[in-house]
C-alpha cells in the first residue's frame, strides 16, 4: 500500500524529469554532444523561479525568466565551444562550475530557499498531486508539440543535420557553430523550465538540486528509447521518440520509488541509478550483437558442423 501510495508522486516527478530529459535529448541525440551544463542550469531554473516568486512576481513570469536564464546558460556553453575552441564536454563543465556561484548569488548566498508559507499561486505542488500530474502532463505535451513543429522547420532540420554529419552540413552551407549554440541554448532552456517546476513541486530550491541531473536525463532518454523500440520497432518516428523520452522519465522515477520502498540504503541511490542506466544502455548493443550477421553465420556453421558429425 505504501508503494501504491507513492506512485502518483513518482509519476508527477517523473514527468518533470521527463521534460528535463527532452532538453538532454536535444544535445545527446540530435547534436551528439555530451553537455554537462544541465547540472547547473536545472538549479538555475529553480533558483530564479523561487526568488522571483518570493519577490512577488506572478508564476508565469517566474517560469518565463527561468527559461531565459537557462537559454543564456546554454548559449554560454555554446560560445565557449564554438568561439573559443574548447571541447564541448569541458565547456559544459566550465559553465556548470560558474553556475554554482551564480546560483548562490541568485539565492542571496543561501544554500536553499523556500516559498513563502501558504503560497497558493503555484502550478504544481505536493499538496495536490493529481493536479500536479495534470499540469506537468500539459506542459510535456505542449513542449513535445512545439519541438515536433520546430524540428520540422528549416532551422530545426539544419540543427538535426548538424548533429548527423558536421562535414556534409557545412558543405550544404549550414553554419554548424550557430546550430550548436542554438541547440545548447534550447536544451538548457527546457532544463531550467523543469528546474522551475521541480522547485514548485517540492516547495524549495537547493544549491545541490541539480547534482546528477545529467545522469537522470540520460537514464530517461535511454529507457524511453529502449521501451519505444521494443513496442514500435521500426515504426518509432520522431514524435514517438520525444513522447517515449518523457515516459522514460516516469519509468525511471517509478523504479527509484520501488528501490526506496524496498528499504535499500538511500546512500546507494546513485549506484542503483548507474546500474539502471548501464543496463538500459547495454540492451540495444546486446540485441544488435544477437542479430549480427557474423553471429548468425557462426551459429549456422556450428549447427552444420554438429549435423555433419
């Protein structure tokens, strides 16, 4: 009963992390860049949302400014990578490192900040989980629709081409540096939005709230892809991939809830996360190995040898 009672909350949090995973998907799958900025921009989104709300701003404007802050963080990573020639992974680490101090300053040099007691102008909250699920689902669906539309435009197609083949894209006249900056900015804007929603849901923001966010985002992406391929196979289109990324976040958080329900040591949560991600990462490879023509030829040869004997 305790496990079933925790499921609605896990679903709400899973959808929020799924929105963050959509941002990770843009860099990890579309741009083919490992962006570690997200650990900092997730907290940035939460910090901006909480501090602006405390200052009396309406929630819609808090989230909008949080998205713009994430957009700026991603653009900085892109500029470091494209204009200064710093490798993408190091650019993300540098921006993430800088964001730690920036987030502290946003929060008034305090390690955590909470909403005012009795705050009612919140879109998602632990006090009303069914409404939180509905609102986060609406956010997720709206974002999926916008991304599906955007990546069908000329600029979105150019961004996808940049991730697929840099040399060919450049030969076609696409400014791949601009595409990388746009992709990184868009990715971290979504991450910051999810950080703003998460800070509302839990009622506070913490300076370490985003630690390990990239791992959770990757977990959601990989889990969603594995489930999508298992259910739809070759019929899994771009729309389906985006949808299953969000569902991957939900599945991930349900698994984490089961782990906690089993009363395993919470200090081992990062270890369990790493194991879960490793397992789902290994599934496509192992399936590919199983279907490999060389493997099948070897099995046929062994079968013929056995029959001849």
